[in-house]
């Protein structure tokens, strides 16, 4: 299980999916009394690059903080992608041959 924990990266998972998997595997990876900051470092460093770059600018002190920040970053990226898709593929609502 420790190897699976160390090899865990967010990849195509959502932040919530990654967090759930991270928590499950971290039960076997950490000895009681281990510094919780190590969990923060591990979780943050294995996020997808686009999310990690947004999370890195915020000071986080706990795993919950980094997860919450990553969720917000993921949401913002999804909204931006949605806007870009609408701009690229949405086109205009006006009829092409409309006469005034």
C-alpha cells in the first residue's frame, strides 16, 4: 500500500476523487504521530500541474486547506474551459440572412 500511496497522482481524477483515494491510501502510509505537513506536501505535489500551479500561490497549513484550495482552482479552471468552449463553438445567435 505504501508503494501505491507514493505512486498516487491526480491524473484524470477530480480533486474529490483524488482526495478520497489519497485518504484511503494514507491510512497505510503514515505512522501515528507523523507530521501532518508531510501529507500536505504529498497531496499538493501530486496534483495535476494546472491545479498545482494555482494552489502553490496560497499558503496552506492543513490537508483540508489544500483540498479546499484545489477544489476552488478546479472549479475556476472548469468555468474558464466552459467559457472558452462557448466562445469557440457557440457562435452567434443571430440569423445569418436576417434583414433589418
